[in-house]
C-alpha cells in the first residue's frame, strides 16, 4: 500500500444504538493518537472535523419498535454527501459513532465507485450482519440495518434517502459473525454474500477465508470499503462497546486481518464504529483501534514497541 492521504471525519451519531456513548468515539480515537500513528507511517493526514446531520423531517414507521428514524435518516443524508466528497481523492477514515453511519458512508462511496466504473466490495468486520430491514428489526436499533439498505433490500423507500448506487450483495464479505437473528439469516441466505462466522474462522483460520475474498476484489479491479465494528473483537480485549458478544476475534487474529488488508493494497475507505468510551478501561479499546489502523496502513510486527498498560 503506497503512502496515502488519509482524511479523518468524525461522525458522532448514536441514535442508531441502544445505549448512549458512541458520540464520544471520534474524540476518543483522536485522543488515542490516531493522526500521529498514521503520520508516523509516512502517510499524510487531514482532519476534516466533525459532521452534523441535516435537519430531520417527520417520519414514522408501522414497526413500532423502530426508534430515532428521523434522526438516523437525517444523519444518513449528511453522511452520504460527505463520504462522496471525501472519496474524491485520498482515503477517507470515518470515525464513529454507531454502525448506522455506514448506511451513509457506503452509499457515498458506492456512488463514487460507480462514477469510476469500478465495483465496490464491502468487508464487514462485525459480530452481527446488520441485515435487518425496517420491517424485520425487533429491537428497533437502526445500527442493525445498514447492510440491507446499501445492498438495495426492500422497505427503505420513503424513509431513508434514495440510493445513487447500491452494493451487489455477492460483493459483501462478513467476518467475525456470531450473533444472527432468524430474519437476518433467512434474508442473507439467497444473496450470495460471503459470511465467515467465528466457527469458520475457528476451523479454517482467518487467513484463507480473507484471501479468498480479497482475490475476488482484485480479480474484478474493485474498490474495497472496510467497515470495522468494535464488537468484531473479543470483549476481553475490547470492552468499550455496547453490543458485546463473547468469542470474537483475538488480538492476533485482528492484526493479521489488518496486515493482510495492507498487503493487498485494496482498501480505499474505512469505518471505525461502535466505540463507546464510557465503557472503556483507561482508553484500552481506543488505543487498540489505533494500533489496528496502523497495521492496516503498514506497521509491521517487527516495528512494534512494548507498551505498558
């Protein structure tokens, strides 16, 4: 991966989550030294500041569980425009914020990819597939719908912004999955998405599974958007997330994934989501995320210094 122009954009949305705290995520990542870690690797960093949503409009949905629909729709509109603009040059890194922000980041990047006549692939590192629609979500938490939305599933028209471009479901890869609702399972099966759950990672290892997906991206000359949810990681090493699911990626598995992604040179944009500093322990999760981004951008195992916690 050559030297990049990394463009940081804070997106403090927390309306899609079930508990408060994600709005502090961008500040925590900045405080943990994200910009400095990227600069030390020879990349250029521009901090674009913090995004605000557009004014919301009155919206309600027949599914009474759905909450904060006007706010999430307003955020999605603003994020889509900002992601499209930021992707004109350089590598945008979107600092969340809950995972509902990816409805906007992926939508904006997909529009850019279409204009460049290149297919967009989506690598979703998460404990959950986030493949609910507004009709199927039982919790009503809209951080559980972005993949369904950006792949053009039905039920979002009139609520979320219209999509200029969608992601082909067969170009979606999910890793670390270990909590899937029945409605999501049924909806995912016919899509052709590559779902690598933790059982598959246990049996085969992360490397061959990820290699298989990256080979497809390279073969199609695709752009790759990486969406990294803190709950991809095992809560023993990353406690600062409101949706902890035991049995996640280990420290080395996560770094291996990021190192392989660096070696591929394919990642063109990045989400860092669901960091809730209110639940952290002395900033350890934010610091780990910074280290993982450094691995994605070229830090090698032999370059790591010992850190005392």
